[in-house]
């Protein structure tokens, strides 16, 4: 029987997982949609975001609401070095980026092993208590994760829809040559999109590490999730990434609660395989032959 306590746990877990998955997937699909880069180093940046939050909040004791965005911002700004040295050589080169950035992911992971060793760490919970709402018992830390993610997602939506640079990114995603002919500085747009994508990956990684655990290899799961979510929603589709993240988050929460993690993984990947067979461009994606 589905008790109020269990129902609340499933709903909050589903919302928090969905929020984190959407953040991870949006950064992944933003790079692909604008620069046609398949960022297989995405999980490594999520892992670095986890370590940034660990030091800022867990070691240096900065306020949590400051440590979360500051840690993600530090990773995003520092990643500009890799954008200059590595990423810019793979813009508009989908296949090459998959191979090259997978190597970068391994390089970052094992560099983290040299710095922090392989053992797991835990980030102290910001809000260890629970909130009782009628018959529901809601973990406060999960609610904080949901709130932070919603604020970031709302800011991202407003940026893409209401600002000049957001419109420039959308124009570059549609046709980079036409965007350049209209006077858009695509090099700056690429760099800005890269920083935003890495910021969201690092932010999601910090939230994910706080809920689960932190280690140099924790980025493997967010990378896999980002890829699955983007396949579900459609490569390059921002609404599709949001939809895919919600579907995967609630599916994992429900199935893992009632049937276990193995069943959850089996069903999730089974759905992706079926979708690739029936609709390979995803739920909200566009067939490659119809793209401008």
C-alpha cells in the first residue's frame, strides 16, 4: 500500500533527481545544439563541481546558498582554459569531439585521483531535518535541491528568451553562417554558451554529490544520465532535455523505490533502446534530414 510517507519520499526524490538531471542535460545539449560538440567530458566537470562545493561549504564553511553557485562559477571560469586549449578545436566536428573529449574526461578523472585519491567523501547536508506537510514527510535537503535547480532553470529560460545574447545563441544554433552574416560574434557566443553549460554541469554535480557521495569517478553517472536524457528528448533540443530529465528522474524514483535499482536501470535503458529504434531523433528532436 502506498502510504503518505512513502508517497512523499517518491515524489520528492523524483523531483530532486529530475531537477539535477535537467541541469546536467541542458548543459550537454546546449553545447551540441550550438557547437555540435558531444561533450563526453561533461561528467568530469560535474565531478569538479562536487569538489568545489565540498571545499567551499564543507571545509571553508561558506554559507550554503553562496557556496553552491560560487563553486559552479569557479569551475566554469577555470574551464575556459580547456575551452581555449581543447574544445575550440572540436567545434562543428561531432565525431571528432566524441573521441577527443572522451580522452579529456579520462585525463581529468585520473588527475583528480592523483590530487584527491580514490576514496569517497561526503558533503555535509545543508538542511538535515524534515518538513511535515499533512501526512507527508519531506526531506529538507531534497527540497533545497529542487528550489536551487528551479531558480537556475528559470534564469536560464529568461536568458535564452529575453536577452540579446540568448537570442544570439538561438540564432547560431539554427545556422551559424547566417548568424555571422547578421553581425553576431559567434566566437564570443560559443565561449559564453560553453561557460553556461559547464556552470550548469558543475552546479548539478555539486547537488548530486551532496545527495549521494563524492569521488573522482562520481562524474560517470551524471555523464551517462546526460546522454540518456538528451537521447530521450532529442539531441540539441532544450525542451527535449527538460522533458527527458523529468521522465528519467521520476521513472528512477518510482522503480528504484518499489522494484530496486537494477530494475530501474533495466527499464530506463530499455526505453532508450526502444526509442532509438522507433524514433531515433528523440521525443522533441528533429530528424537530421529536416534540420536547416
